[in-house]
C-alpha cells in the first residue's frame, strides 16, 4: 500500500492533488488543519493536511498464479461494483469535510479558507447580510453536501436557488400578508422613530383606494404633538375621521363613535406598552384575540439585539405580524429572517420610503428571502 501526505490550502485542492498522484481509488486515512510559515508565531497560514493511501499490490489472481496456486473462483468472490467504491470514497470525503467545518465554526473567518470559491462567496454574502450564525452554518453544511454530491459542478445560480429553497422552508409556515379585513381594529405598535404614523397612513390609503373600505383613525400617541398633527394631515387628505384619545374613557367613546366603520386604525405610543396596567385597561374594552389585529413596526436600520428587546417589550400583547420599515435606508436584511425564525412570527408589510401610499408592499416569504439574497 502506498501512503502519502498532502498539504494544501483547502480540502478541494488537496483532493485534486490526491487524485492526480494516487488516482481515484485513493482512500483518505486522516486529515487535520495545520499552520505553516509565519514569524514568531504570527501571520501563519492555515492549511489542510491529508494522509491518503492507495493499494499498490498486484491483483490476487496474478499473485496466486505466481505462487502456483489456483485463483479463487469468480463465483465465490463478493461482487464489488465500481460505483460502490466511488460512493464510499465520496462519503468518506464528505464526512471529513463536515468534521473540519464544525471544528472551525467558532470563527467565521476560518470557514472561508476551507470552502470552494463559489461557496466561500455565498458564505461571505450571508455574513454581510447579518444572517444569524446558526442559520448560516446550517445553510453552508447543506450546500457543502450538495456541492460534493455534484462533484463541484454547480454554478452560483444553483447555489442561490438551494439557499432560497432552504430559507423558504424556514418561514413559509408563518402568517404573512397585510390586513385580513376579518377584524375591525388594526393596532400598530412600536418604538418611536420607526415610522408607525407614516405606515398607518399607507395602510389607510390601501384600504380606502384599493378596497373602498370605510376607515377611521384613533391615536393614543399624545406624547408627541408632531405625531398628532401628522396623522391629522393624512386623515384630511384621505377624508377619514380622527379621534385623539388621552384616556381609556376617550378610547371607549371613539370606539362607540366608529362602530359603523369597516376598519379602525389605531396609532399608539410605544412606551405605553411598557406599563402592564395600560395593556390590561385596553383589554377591558377590546378583545385582542377576536376584534383586533396587531402589527409590530420595526426599523431595519436597528441592531438585531435591539429588535429582539423591542419585540419582547411589546409581546405583553399578542403580536399577529411584523412590519419592517426603512428598507431603503440599509443594505442588510438578514435580521428579518432571524427575528421570524426565532419568535415564529410572520410579516405583514415592507416599506421602502416616505411616499404615501406608494412605498409599501405586502410581505411574502419569497419577497423577504429574495430581499435577503439580493435576487429578483
């Protein structure tokens, strides 16, 4: 048996060297990550060291003839199919690569060195989109397996398609789409500065202009005078009534006044929901489960850790779906999928500008995944 050690920058390159010198029947005995070069332990380069072997002995029948013995009858030999040998070698190669990837998964940059170039580029793009490390690593493990099953004959378009299908499976079972018109009240909540009031105006325009619904506004955001004036301007343009509610009694009166309307859109002050009693007061006059849809508005310009904190803050009430705003002010969209997969909640709308009513679209799983991957 011929045994030889090979050192290369990546596993695919090592496999090319092995096949070139030992042939396709070579078997991988061991592989590990090694560091070469450097100066006093600095600036070392990461390489893959692979020990491979191939059986160089003559065939058994030839050896038997040389010794004067009769070769073993063919009928008694177990059949060995070439495809079985190839599949076993491929499985061994794949398992070795998976082991190395798991060992290196604690450091994102080290993963780049062991991926073939097309996979490396995709991995870098997922990192740039701030997709969570858990989701990204699961995707890359899947793509590595597909890559080697196809023996590297895969283009970037196919890799993107596999990634898209994987992400869609993660979120397709969630609830998507805008107002269902099955509930009278639509409650829009979220922190200040995410575009709640503008988003509410866009939804109102959608209801009035496209569905010819009779719409009314209620605002409980009495902390910011500018917010009330902004909503009054939108109400005047759309020719819909507006009630400003300072107390629960005001809210109850507005609810009675708008009893004949199809849809009542409610603009809220985010900080109210930090106080559990406020939620309890609203529950006395509105059935959140049967009367109201609640959308949480989040800005994609926020850090993911902040988005998680905001979601948990507002989860004192039932959040039906999310609205993601300011798509036009960022180029990183992975937090949408991170949040939806972690909290198992879908999305209602995406907004990408200040224009009312144009800069809003209903969210779908495919729209969100395409946005993250940068494809049409």
